[in-house]
């Protein structure tokens, strides 16, 4: 049952891949509560997942591919989002997490440190990159919110 809790709010949701994704569930619920959304994931994830199905379920929310580790991709995402919304966003959901070692089936005691560094970049440093771009572009509205659900971002609070 909707209470229109997010009526008129605009947000970007990072990380919805398929119906098992936390970001997928959050996007559906935010839409049900009245939010307008932009959905984003890495270009490779857009090809692997079902995000276009989620877009349809969320009022044909724009899907904008962006590698969250690449500042130019994030600048493009925020620019397109602000153009779509006619201004800044009220919330950002960072639900990004990926381990290259796990994807490649490499167990802990044989881990590749190069892969592990990429994992940190994707799963945690990307939060800072997203927030840095949002700050630089003045893309997050006053009293806006950021929720992070991955790696260290889920364990610490950042000002």
C-alpha cells in the first residue's frame, strides 16, 4: 500500500541488475511511493541484466549506462539526469558491489591483488566518485539523501 511518501522526489538508483538485486526492490518501492527515477549500471551489466524490464515497471524510467569508476561516465549520467528531471536529485542509492576474484572463481588464498584493487574501486571508491561528481555539479538538492549498500559504505557514515 502506497503512502505517497516519495511523491515529487527524484532519484538515481545505481546497481539494479535483476529481480534479486536490492537496488531493484528499492527502485520498485520508491516508484510505488511516487518517486521519479533514473536507473544506472555499468554498460556490461546493462547487457547482462534485465534493467529495461525494471524501467518499464517504473514508468519507463530512463536507463543510463555509467561505469561508476569512470568520472566522465558519472558526469554524463548526472548531466543527463539533471536534464531529464529539470534540476537536481533528491536521493541517490549506491548499491554497487562486485568482486573480480569471485567472478573469476579465484579463492581467497590465491586472490589476485590487481583484481582486488578493482573490486575496491567498484565496490567502495565508486561511492566517493559518485558523491564528488554530484557535489561538483551541484546535482544533489538541499536536504538530499544518499544511501549506500555496499562494502565499506555500508559500515561507515561519511559527512
